[in-house]
C-alpha cells in the first residue's frame, strides 16, 4: 500500500543502508507511523496478526500519538494487532516512567485494540524474576518460533541511549552474552533500579527492527553504532536481526556526524528482500 499522509515537501533520505534521515523529530514520527501501518497490513495479510514489541521513552511518544489519530488508526485492523513491550521499569502501570503507561495513554486507549491483545510486562510484580519467567511463557504461547526455538516478532521498536544502550541492554552487562533466556531483569542506573527486558536472542529473531533516534545528543553514539570505532560493540550495534531487516529513522540533528556515503556497519547482515517495505 502507499504511504499514508506523506509530506511531499520532504521525504526521508537513505544516507547509509537502512538509515533514513528525516528533517526533524516530527518527520521521524510520521515516517515511523507510515511504516507501522504498512507492516501491520503485510503481517496481517500473511499471518493473520501483527505482533509488535513497543519501545518506551520520549522518542516513540509522538509516533504513538500519530497512530491514534483518525489518519492512521483507521488504516489498521487493531483486533489483529498484539502489543508487547521490549522493556519496562519496575514501576506501577500508572507511574509516569512506565513504558506501558505511556503507550496506554497515547495510543492504546484511543484505538480499538482488545484488552486481551495487550501484553504488559509486569515488572512491578514481586518477585520480578517470576514475572520475567511468566513473560517468557507468554511469548512461547503467543508467537511463532524460529529454527532455534526463539519467538519471532513481526516488529521490534527500539530507541538509542546516549551510552549506546537499547531496550534495557546496557554496555558491558553480562546480559549481552545471554543465549538461553528470553526475558531478563537487570538493574540499571546509579540506584540499581530493576527493569525487565527482552534479551538479544529475541531481538535478533525479529523480522524487523526499527530504531527511532532524534536529537543532537545522539549524534556521536549513532555514528559509532553505524560506522564503528568503539573498543567493544555497543548493545545497539548488537541488536541486528539474523534474517530480517534493521532500519534506523533518524532526524537531521542526530545524523549530523554521519558520512554521506559509507559501507554498512561491520557485521551488518544483508537486507532480506522478502522483508523490505
């Protein structure tokens, strides 16, 4: 299907393989919403449902707001959409820092998605380790598995931290070497706040990974993620689908240090033409 609501005055420009630069954060949100609609249609047509892991933080917030507008929400068969999360803080769902709470306010309450299709990470439950195990069971029961027995999302939305973290996968963490668990509960920040997160094996099994990156404070780390140069791989560099597509939608401020032309980042798998939008 054609892009909905395209702005004829500016279209994202591909400056590196899979890296599309938008004029500003608003254009990033609109480009992400258009792709969400397209990929939902494709997945529903093929598999009868669209399984997506949402991201938290401020960057995807405008995308969720756009998806809830009449322009976009009427193009999606919401009863066939199943929503999960890539990570969550150990806070109640009505807490201002809850990733679920933000998505619920900005998107889920405004569209016709059945409550049984919304699969919250209950990171506020005690003990959190048992809640993580329950979420693994939910993934096993809800999603198809790949040839390694890992659940497959149609789409995983991700952000990029200034330190190179994504979801709740932080640089140098032992969790980055995890190969068997699908959901983990790391401590993050100086206060050691517990979180719940999908692990790299699940992210790597996704058909599509979409990074949304905005703001000049992300420029330096974005260049490292895409072009290399760090002493060790950052989590966002490691988040690559084995057989699918990885796309970055970034604004001009975040892209200001990127070369106009360069080879794909080291270790980047070739794009799978079957999954291109």
